[in-house]
C-alpha cells in the first residue's frame, strides 16, 4: 500500500481527525452500508450527533452522505435516536437490549426492515445515542467491520469528570499547555468555538462532567458575575451530556457573603449555602455539584471551627440534595502537625468516618497515598470505607512526570492502579471494582482526572499527551479496558491505521511509563523532584519548612542504605492494607521490586532478584530509562513516513528534550546517591559530565504551572 502523508496538522482535531480512508476496499464497504443518515428526534443532542456523523462520514468516506427521514427508510440507512423516538418495527428488532444498558448506554445494531439492511444507533436517552454515534465513528476510524453489528455498551461509572485546576486569571496550577481555555473575562457574551470542540472531544470518550476551576478555589466563582459565565459554559456543554461542577472555597460565606464565620453548624452559614445553591440551580438546572479541598495545604475547612470533614461535607450535601447535586469531598489531606508518615494520614483522618456521610457525598481519593508519583502503590483507603462511596482521582497533567515535554502514556499507570487487588473482600477485590461500585453495591460512583488541557493549539502541549486525556475518558467509561486496546484505538484515530506505524508506536507508548519510572524514581523511590515546580530532580532538597515537603523525607538515604521503612519496624503504613497485601509488602522476599524503596530501607549491598546489588541495580535502572527514551526516538524516526510533518517534528523535538532530561535525572540522582553509597558506577552506566553542584545550582524561577 502506498502511504500518502496527510496535510499539515497542528493536532487541534485530537483523535477526531476523520481522515479520508485511503483503502478503497474498506471505504467502499462502508459506503455501501451507509447510503443515508436518518435522525429520529430533533433535540439539541440529536442535532449535534447528526452534525458529528456528517463531519465524520463526509471526511472519512470523501463523499456527501445523503440524509433521509424516518418516514422514508430505504435500504442501508444509518438511523439514530433514543428509545422513545423509535417506531415499533425498529423496537421489535432490538429485543431486550434496552434492559442491558443504563441511562447513558447505547445499542448499535444491524437490523432488517422489509428485507433491507439498516443500522440503528439508539439508547434510552439522547446522550446514549450521541455516545453510540461516537463509537460508530470510531469503528470507521479504526477500520473495523460494520457488517452485522450488535454492540451493547454502557458506562460502568456514573460521574466521569475532568478536574481543571484553572484559576480565574487563566493561569493553570500544574498546567503545562498554556493558559486556561476558559476566557473568563470575555464570557458570557463571547463563546469561543473551542468550548464546543472541548465538549465534542469529551463526549466522544464518554466524559460527562467538568469541574471548571481549581481546587485551590477562589470564592469569586460563586458570585453572580461569575455564575453568569458558568451558565454560558453549561449551555454550550449541555447537548453533549456534560454537566458543570464548581469547586467551592469553604470560607466563601465570609469572603463573598459578608458573614463572620463559615462554621458548618452556624445557622446563617447553612442558610447562605442553601441560597447560593438555589441561585446556581436557577441558572443551571442540571448543575452537577461541588468539589471541595478542605483543610488541606492551607485551604480553609470545617476544622477551622472545630468541626470535621463529615460536618463540612454534609452541610453542603444538604444544600444540594433538593436539586440532585453531589459533593465530591477530597481526601488529599496531610498535616504539618502530624508527625506520622504522610502516607498514613488521609486514611487515619477519613476511615473512622465511614458511613457518616450523606448519600450524595463521594470521597475523592488520589490513586496513591502521596501525590501522583510516576509509580505509587494503590491508596490504602480503597476498600476500607465500604459504607462510603469513594471516587478515583488520577492526574492527567504530568506534574511529577516530566510535565508536557515527556511522552508518558498514562493509561498504563491507570490500568496498574485499577487492576491492583486490595483483597478487602478476598482475592479479586480490585480497585476497579471499588470505583465502579460493584464490590460494595454502590449507587454513586465516580472518577476524576486532573486535566492536562490548556489553550495551546494542540490542547495538551504535546500531541502525544492527548492520549492521556483520551485514555482517561475511555477508562472512566470502562475501567476494565486494557491500556493496549486504548493505545491501539487512539493511534489509529489520531494518526494512521498502517500496521507499520501502529505496532511500533504502540509498543513505544506502552513502555513509556516504565521508562519515566526508570529515569526518575526506580525501585520505589518517590517525591524526589525539585521544589515547588516539581520539574527535574532535587533529591538533595532538605530546607523546606514542612518536613514532608522535602525529598530527603522520602528517600532517607544514608551511608547504610536508602528507602522509607513503612513496615512494622518503621512507620507501619502497610498495616492500612488488607493482611494479604500488607504481608506481601512487608516481606522483602515478596515485596515487588518496583515498590521496594517505597516500603523498605535497604542497604546499598542488598541483593536484588537479578543478583545485582541495590546500588548497581539502581544505577542500571537509571541508565535503562535513558536508553528507553533513546529507542523511543528511533521508533519515532521510523514513523516519519506515516505522520504529517507538523506533528512529527513537534513530537521529535519533545522526545529529544525528554532524552536530555532523562540523562539529567540519571546523572543528578546517581551523583547525589553516590555520596551516600560511596560506590562506583557499574559497567554500562554512563558517567556524568557535570558535577553534583552544577545540578544543584540549576534554578527554574519561571517553570510553568507553579
Ligand atoms: C491543587 C499537590 C500539587 C498542588 C495541588 C495539590 C492538590 O500538592 O502540588 O498543586 O493543588 O496536590 O491535589 O490539592
């Protein structure tokens, strides 16, 4: 097959490229199955579904697809509409498919009307139809057969949200793709077309909510001036099935309400929140609810008034209950007054409250107990609050993983966490089963991804990192999907279906997560990034006011060895896991080597499974990470014939930065740890051309996202 490069491509279209299908056989088979498209119904959602089908089919098939009406069904029609819009003939052919889906699910089926083949895309509601339409388009984008279709699918998690850490001045905390896409100043009158494209992209992967503003919240978002702007965004998102949520600053009643307290027991405070919620719903009837960071990293909360998380969350929940809104209350807490291991603190603070939260409260828990590291064992809270819904918080933006320059395919990380076995109800009690509610029969379920989106033309600052937004959405829909499947469909939809491209680049994506672990934090090292901006290595940092902000707190390197002892002889954080998991982590024989230094302080001469000493093994891992990035570059070079020039060279330049930075990580960390180990580098590990002092002297005053 001859490869024809597509035209210049800035990446704006994400995975919705809808490139003309070059393969004639495939194209004609699609054309013969889709002669005309027929919408059933005319809601705003059905209208956007129609528009998307036209865009996608015209783009991929290269010819204008005819439209028809439901009263005039001819052969090879593609029909779409919700259950209530279907006629009896169509319904009869669907059997009991509607019983197999929930409110957001869809059915795509080849049926026969008067002996003629037709395709129907339907759901209980219009939004399910829209999800079905995107699924159908993906079949074409990935060159799959559309003969004899019978696809029944529905999301397994209810609340599937992006969390934007976007500030009202358009800076983005931990954002590496430019400024916020929300142009607050020009809203509500100026509607950037990007808002619609954002909604389309999210709907295409099943994301059904967005928290617009930073968890380090500004109370102004709740003023009438800003609520008007929020309303304008909600109006754009509604047809795409996307609800708007806001973060709330717990002290808002004082800051914008003129009250003297924000005590959740105070009658005036309670009334203030009730009125505020009523005001919000009068503008945004389908408002999703609040996300709250309270008594964490200096944010105000109920503890300021001698109350607890339950008091705070339930007060907001009561205000939201009449309107069906939810409170997502974050468990990301650790205290400077608590001298126990930071990894233990969220569990200690929250688990005793199990069963005390109102039904519309869900506790949002980060995937690991510290903070979005390249690798963390799953958070011990998962599975320990059976009477309380817990939702997952993943980070899509790469605060600790090379930010937007490093290509790291995060679905691999998400998959590892979701498939981790908590053993809370015996073998097979995976994190995924806690998140989707199946382990403890939860009705309210959720998953959040801290967005990596900004106003860069390609949205994520690096075309390859669009895959992480995509992958988050796909796993939010179905937390049992494999990262391999996700990489495959993303590459095909975003770049090319050519196997010579897909196979090697997929391998590259799938190994990229392990590469970053190797060149940053191998063998369970963690939080050794430089201060504040978290860009680059800083294992030597020891002068910050709070002990647990210092990398030395986490690696505890000394002349004897390295690592954080979290076993019973140390902080005993392992006791927060189920006994089967705790004993696996406690025992040096069974502790996975990838988590070794997370749970153990071991000597530099400790023997690894491959017979090497810890020092040699660590040095070789750093080198392996650097080598992996070098081979990512070679793979990308080979991919050149299949990628447009613009995206090819963007990614190429970024991979080269990643390579340079991987070496920086290797050299800085090995020189630093060598001061303790006093050992020379093993054969095969390149020597640094710089001194440790040089690495320590590097400053990044204006690093983004800080
Ligand atoms: C939004 C980490 C980040 C902070 C972030 C915080 C959180 O500490 O460095 O920028 O604040 O997590 O998740 O609340």
